[in-house]
C-alpha cells in the first residue's frame, strides 16, 4: 500500500526539481525528504527519481505515480471538505485566489459580506493571476478563483466550471493636460498617433490582448512606449506624459489627480470576469454561499459603477 504522505512528498519534489527545494516548501529537512522518497520507492518496487548534477528528474514510473497522485490528493481534499461541510456553515474553511485588480475591488466587499453571514467559516484570500488560479484549483490549493477572459475566446473543456460575475469595461487614461482630456468620450481611431503603455508584453495576458485587438479594430497598430504589469505605475507613467493606455474599471478604484479617465462609449472593450471552481469537485455549502455572494457583489458593483460613469 502506497503512503499518501509520501505521494505528497514525491509530487513536491517533481514540482520543485530538487530535494532541498521540496524540503523547504514542506518544512521538512532534506534528509527527511530523501528518506520519504526511498521508502516510497520500496513500496512501489521501482526507482522513481534520478539524481543528476542538474537536479532531480522523475523516471517513467515516477511520472506515472505523480500523475495519479494529483488525483488521489485532490479526492482526499474533497473528502476532508465534505466532512467539514457536515456541520453546514458552522465551521470549515474557504480558500480564495484572485488577480490584483479584483483583489482590491470586489473581493473585499464579497469577503466582508460572506463573513457577516457566516462568521464561523475561515476565509483566506491570496493573490493569483488567472492561469495561476486555475493551477491552484487543480492542485487543491484553492476552492474558488477569479479569472479574466476575452469576449472572443471561448474556453474549451478544461475541467474548470465558470460562473460569470461581470463584464469589466476598459477606459482610456490620459494625462490631465492632454488635448482630448476635455472630451467626455473619445474614439480610439483618433488616437492612432499616440504613444501607448501596455500592461504586459505577454500576449497570454488578456488585458494586453484586449488593448491590441481594440486598436487594430480601430484601424491602427499601437506604438508601445513602455510596458508594466502594475496599473498604479501605469497611471504614474501616463501622468508624466510617457503615453496613454486602456485600464479596466476594476483597476480604477484609485485615480490620480493628474490623469483623466475617459469613456470609449457603449462599445468599449471589456474583460469577462468569472469565478472558477473545479468541475466535478465537491461543492460545499460554504463554497456555494461564496459563489452566491460573489455574483451579488459583482452585480451591485457593476450597477454602482455604471451610475458613476453616467454622472461623470
């Protein structure tokens, strides 16, 4: 019989690439990790890892065992969650992950709303980009994540269940003394000669893909003057006149006094924001209650921001 604890050690060694890194992650000694792997190899009756000068590599048998270990460990986590849920919402825990602009906008309101209704449930929130959130669900490190998708890409059968929360519009952000700052709304086609600040050079980033696609649809290729993955920093660069950018509404909870925010009209590009869970995973009462709160909070947020935009 294979020891589940040793399977977890093997999975961590595979992920970290060395015994020392796995030991640090698990809060073990390196010797303890080595002993656990040796014991697992005896249980499996075959060699699972090869040590080389460049680190530790799995054998074919090791790869097979790690692949099965992921499913086994996830099922055990589901079983633990189900046992916790037998007490309803009178205990248990809920682990959330969210990308930064959601973590600073809708998530605080949602977590506060949930804890007000269910104070006995322990709730944690950690930062994670959308691809990291999906991985956290698959490895059992999170119960609910938030993700960003584009309107033109439909995710395939990836084992992830999505609950749509809101469409997050992008706004044009200009220096406050820009000639177009005095307009209530601006057409992207009028900005073909401007210098642009891009959120990230990685085209797997939905925000960057949305900006580039919107500019292309308006008939031009944007000239990229600078790149940053920090929207507060982007506002600072815009204020100094280095360029202009599109920033999503969720990232505009705080706006500098030396930049101007302008609408791109009713057809402004949007990010689709969804809450994600593992498809087929156990849905505890706490998880369902948080999904309901996230939907409610997002709807209220969208309504309030629409009224603010109309007033502006």
